[in-house]
C-alpha cells in the first residue's frame, strides 16, 4: 500500500526576511513527518506543508511551525 501525504496551509503572522523564511523552511523540513515545505515568494505569509499523516497530524505540524519562534495559524488542507 502506498503512503499518501497531506498538504496544509499555514498562515505566518510576522513579516519575515527572505533569509529568515529560508531558515524556517529548511528547519521545518528536518522535523519528523514533514516531507516538503513551500513558501510562495509573492505571498510570504502563506506556507504549504506536505506531511505524512502516519507520522504526525496537522496540529503537530502547526506546533512545529510555532516552535520555530513565529506566530501562525492553520488555514486548512489542500
């Protein structure tokens, strides 16, 4: 049986610099269960996170983001 990942959109409250966004993105990719992270360069407050529901749930993903020192809300799934 193949694994199917889930994508969620997270809103970042702060306005972060490009280096800070890159650090956030690469840091999240190292967290357990996170497969991919994408921050749209034209809408930097929105982050698309692809994760394995077998390993983590959406609230854990949001807590990963918040643990990086930013304020964020879960917008929903894609």
